[in-house]
């Protein structure tokens, strides 16, 4: 869980476009971020396993 100050800082418009930090909207994690879902890999897996993300299911073959 990221600190509230770090999350607030990432929401501000950066001075340069290349400094944008995308963070998970649930936990604030910046690494392992998936743009399509606006989630980090950990939160994505939790929600997918619970079936809360429509169209996503665990693969098995």
C-alpha cells in the first residue's frame, strides 16, 4: 500500500509528459501496472479470481 502523500503527488499534473506515474487505483502500486484495467498485477489477480472483472477467467489447458 502506497502512502497517501505519494498517491496524491502522482495525481498532480507533471511538469513534463514523460514523468507521468500510473498507479493502481486500489492500492497505489506503480510497478506491475496494467493500463487496460487500471490495476496492478496483484489486485488484478485478486479480482479475477473472485470473478469481479467481466470477461476474465482463469485459463487452464
